[in-house]
């Protein structure tokens, strides 16, 4: 039970999030209207992605310090799940933008920054697949992972704030929660962040187990 309680919490929170996202009451805001429900999916996916990227970079640093191959595996799988969350966050954002901005992919600074950031992370997986040697792949991938993380965060969180942007909280726009969220939304929004983040950790843990099993089988032969 001690190892599964957080998975139970994850399932409960996601069921709660999905039900409230589909049929729960939300404030009626101009332009947003029913699309405000996407705040329970799009935004928490980005929060989850950031958390997974932090974990990936942390294990990359640990690998460089100790050379433990398991840390490299952890780093790679956290990056894998972060990339999945990034793609899902990008897709849900495109759907939202289509209904609120009239264009799924407008030329918005933050959107362009996210696209560049995801491409930087995509190159990480190309780099990993380019090496057969385990140690060389681990070292170079770890260094690039740290670089990708250090580049992604300013791209997404700092640069869009220095110019005009459609996204709330950027380019002089007020932060999203200042006008569009009330207590009804917050009661779902914050659990949604926890639920989606826990799901990302859960997916990663399963992928790590599979990777370790494959490695052990390879070592046996």
C-alpha cells in the first residue's frame, strides 16, 4: 500500500478533473465561454511537462557525477514523458487557440518559443540514437539534456514576457487567474496539476522498469 497510494491519488484526481472538465460549472467569460474547461487539461499538462523536465535534468546531473547507468535511464525516460506531455499540451493549446484566437497556430512569441524548445528536446533523442557505446551516449546525452533544459526555460518563461503576446501573463497581458478564475475553477485546476503530474511520473516509472528489464536481459546474453 505504501508504494501504491500515490497511484490511487492520481486516478482519483484525474477522474475528478475529467468529470468536472466535461460537466462541471465554470464562470462565463467573454470569448472564452466553454473553452475555459481546457484550463484543466492544457495548463496542467505544461506544469507536468516542466516537472518532468526538471527531473530529467536532475538525473542527467547525477549521471555525470557518478556514472550510474540507471541515472541515465531515468533521465532519458523522464525526458520521453516530458516530450509526450509537451506534444499533448501543444495540441490542446492549438484547439483552444482555434476557438479563442481564430487560429490554432498564430505567430505568437510564446508559441514560437515552445516550438523551438520542443525541437531542441527532439534533438536530444536523435543524439541518443546516434551512439552505440553506452557510456559515451550517456555522457553526451546528459550534457545536452542540461543544455536543453537551460535553453527551454528562458525560451518559454522569460523571452515571451519581453514582447507582445496573446498568452495571459505575457507581453503586458494580465495573468490568466487574475480575471478568469474563481474558486470553482481553482478547486479543479490545482488537483488537475497534481493528477497530471503524478500520471507523468507513473508513465515514466513503467517505462523505466521496461528499460531495466531489457538491459538485464541483454547483459545475460
